[in-house]
């Protein structure tokens, strides 16, 4: 906390560590049918719901911080998968800025509007603390900025049990959500 609070402001209230890392890299996800995947070496993970919508404005900023779009996408995801937010074992949130985590928690229905800080204080967000840890690989602000694809791969790795020290025990459901002008999300399930 001392290092974070000692970092310079980029634009108040955002400090240096509130911004994602910019870097080059690559991600590969191979999608196939569940039947075909059953014959492969890795445990089967199925994308059981996906949804997206646009929430464009003349600038990147939206006064509601993409709340309505997040509500629509998450409703679609939960209905399509037959689950609710609290059923998730982990949630991977597109975090180009740390504040995006707060907007997403509210938009996907884990807490009321304006309640993300209290939710984090009460439920926690880290492995071993939270019933549904967030960004278990570190996310964009701590791992790498791969336009959300590293988050989707982390969902799959969690469900396959491949995460070593950051593994969520007995992970069965994982959600990816992106709060941005193109709001998107997926729910993955271990099969």
C-alpha cells in the first residue's frame, strides 16, 4: 500500500499503478465442439454463454460507466448459462484501469451501484479471502495487457486446474467480463 500511495498521479485520482501495462504478446485459444474436445489431452472446458453489446459515446467515458450495458450482458450470460453471479468460482474482469473493477462488480450484479468498495471490504477479491476471487493471474494491471484474452485463458486454466499457487479449489464456473465501449462476457464451465 505504501508503494501504491507513494506513486505519482497520472490524472487524479489515478496513480501510476491504476493503469494497465502496455506490452506485446500473444494468446491462443482453440475452440471446438465438446464431443471433439473429449478426445483431446486437456480437460474439457465449455463456453456455456456469451454476450456482447456496444455502448458507444463521443469519448471513451460514459457517465454511467457502462452500467446499463454490463447489466444487459450479464443478464444474457446468466440466463444463457442458467446460473447467477454468485455461482462463479472466479471472475476475470477486463481491467485497463483499476476503477473498471468497481464498475464491473456493480454492473454484473454482485453489489448495488456505489457498493463495490463495501463489497470488496466484506467479501474480498483475493484467493483464499473471497468466495469468488477476481483476476487470479494478476489481470492487465499486474500481469499483461492482452485486450482481455489473458483473462479468458485464465478462466480456462482455472477450470482445468492448471494454476498452481493461484488455483481456485474445485473450480467449476468462471466468468470473463469487459466493461468498455464494446461490452462482452463469457461464462465457462468445467465438463
